[in-house]
């Protein structure tokens, strides 16, 4: 136990967290981490919290949650049980459970906090082999880092250099109990197949393969970091403030550099890395599509689209075209699907004029169908479809941009233009929203 506590303490050295959050499944790895964390808390007086994620996948899940709470109570560390529902739409159970787990943990990790997870060197071996099976490059083969930025805090794996045998031996010596998840024996799951069928053979042949794989993972991480460092300035030159990527600029890169820049661009947006084949499709079928096409490549968690010779990644969005609502002065109007709010206020510096009768007839819609408008800076009226094109509004935003109407006549297209007949003074329209309009 002392040697593992030394590993634990060294992993946390140099950090001064506001709070340490333990991902506490109740398995042997996190059970030992709880004991080490309790010892560390007594020595350093840091605030600690254990979070147990209840996936509901096992008939024993309720019993595990209760047991975890009891273990935490015994060492005087607060335990929160998070119940989650898995989204299995196009995903494996493993992937869905992992996403749900980290989503639940994220709610408890604030600025300056540390999240502890119990992965060890056997997990590292399995992760490396899974990446190898997928045909991953240096980034994927980097496997798991011992410490990395994670949302607002830092994720640390204190036991990454210890083996599963070391952890079980220490837990037994300390007379700790833990839960055994029966699903860990199911070799239909790739990770379990490697754990039970592949890894034992490798370790019997090469007892120090953990060390070799850890070294290879670290070398891959170093090579990936060098690539990103060398290409970061180039990516910044090609990327606009809205996150889009210049197609003309990408044309000037070699194919190898172009593929790496695409990976970096997607990674910055926290998009799960697509396969090499999908990266090729992004360039060939989206970037290089004929000029008047509206190409879309669906990557599951986002769509890759093109507009005015730039690439965009757009998250899936709800259909809001049928939504409409009256707008009243001095009353904020909340828009659907996180699109913010609109506020009409009396303001002598404002650029809009309404009669009292008109103020009772204002409405907001997202449907441009059949509407025409006469922008104040134009000489005549045109269909909104044409105006959206002329003002450079991307196609996927044309039914997500609020349109203010007065008795069916367009007053303004928010963030784009105000119409000539309503130009004046006395009122001001504000659209308050996060800078997510292009990227979702």
C-alpha cells in the first residue's frame, strides 16, 4: 500500500486543487483509490468528493450504489450517486456508458478541481491494442495520459504505472472489499476479449510488455505534440474567428499536412476523431464539391458543411421553423433550442420606429418561406431567400435566424438587416445569444 500511496502522492504533486473528485465505481481500482484518497485527505486537508455513476445495466446496480455510499461514509468522504440513461442510438453499450459516465462526472468538476480515475497499466495495454486494432495514428496510439486538462479541471490517473495485480494485492492486504461487475467477464466486448484472451498470452511471453507499451504511447504522444506545435500557426492562419476553415488555403497544403490540419481542426472543437476514410471524404466530397452544391457529410455528432469556400462543423439542430411568438416591448422573448432571447426596448438612440398600434402587432418567426423584405441599405425589395444569399448567411442558419414581423411585413432579420419602412428612432432590438450561430 505504501508504494502505491507514493505513486498517488507523486501524481498529485504540484497541484493545489479546490476539490478532488473521485470517479468511484466500487471496483477494485477505484476502491483502492478511495483508501488512498482518504489517507491523502487526512494529510493535506483537501476537500474530496466521490461520484458513483449508476448506469442501471446490472441487476446489482442498486446494491453497488448503496455499498459505495457506505464505504465513503466510513472514511468520511461525501458520495453522490448519479443515475444516467444511456443513449444507444448508433453507439455501442461501452461507448454510451462511457459518455454518460463522463457527462455525469463533468457536473461535479469545477474550475481548478481534479478528477481521479482508476486506470492502470493493464488498462493502458488494452487501450493501446484497441487503438492498434482500429488502425489509429500517433494520437490514438498515445493511449491514456497520466494527467491532462479536462473540461474546467484536470484529469489524473494516479495508478497508471501500477499493474492490476499490484492493485489487487494492495487491496487484499488492506482488507478492502469491492464490487465485481459481471459484465467485465463478457468477451463479446472488445476490451474484455483483449483482457481475458489476448493480454495474458502477451504477458506470459513478454512479462515487461506493459513498460514497452507505455514507452510507445509516450513516444506517440510526443510525436503528436511536435506535429501540432509545428502546424498550429498554419491552422490559425486558415481558421476564421467563427471557427471555419479556408478551403483555398487548404488547397495549398500537401495531402499529409492537409489531413493533419483537418484532425487538429476537429480536435479543437472536441469532435470525436473520424476515420482516415471520413477525413478523405471531408476533402473530396465536401470541400471539392461543385461550386453551386450544398454538400453535407454527417459524422454522427456533427455535420461537415461548406459555405463560400470555407468548411464548417455544425452540430445537429432542432427544427424551429414552425415556432412563432408575439413580441412585446420591454419583455424579453426566449427563443427555442438555445438560440438566446430577443428584447425590444424603448431607446432614443435606437434605429427603429413604431406606432403604438404596430407595437401590439409584432411577431417573431424562423420561417422565411414566401417573405420579402426591403433592407434599409438596398434600393428595392427582394425575396428573403435571395437576401440570405446576398448577405452571406450560411444555408443551415437561414431557418434559425429570427425574423421580426409586423402584420406580416418584415421589420428586421436579426443580426442581418433592418427594413427601410421601420427605420427611425425610439426603439432598439437586441438579439442576445452565445457565439454559436455557425457552429451550433
